[in-house]
C-alpha cells in the first residue's frame, strides 16, 4: 500500500465513530492474530504429557487370559442407571 493510500485510510478511520473504530480494531486484531496450531488429538496430548514426564502411559494389555474366567459381581437392587434416571425426575 502506498503512503498516500495509507494516509487516506487513516483519515477515513478518524472519521468513524468511536464504536466503529472499536469494531474495526476487533476485526484487525482477528486478522493479525498469529495462526494457531491445530488442536492435538487425545493420543497426541497423551504422548506430549508422557514426553514431558507429567504422566505415564501404561503398555497396552496383550494377554487377556487373566480375564477369561472373570465373573461379574452380583448386585442387589435396581441398576445404577435406573437410580440416576429416577432421581433426575
């Protein structure tokens, strides 16, 4: 943009109302904002946390034999989901 065009734009900005100037400023702030990196996936986030030593990621379970004879715990009364639904009504 040449200096004369810039001067013209500045003069027009001065002619705006204060509310219009603030709106222009908001628009310029958005336009000039540095581009953000795309959001991390959950797996990428976990890997980053593990690299920084904030958390550890357990190895995946490959041997399922300890779970082969697992029996569910017997519970008396109504299912928890039913209790939640009833109490929310």
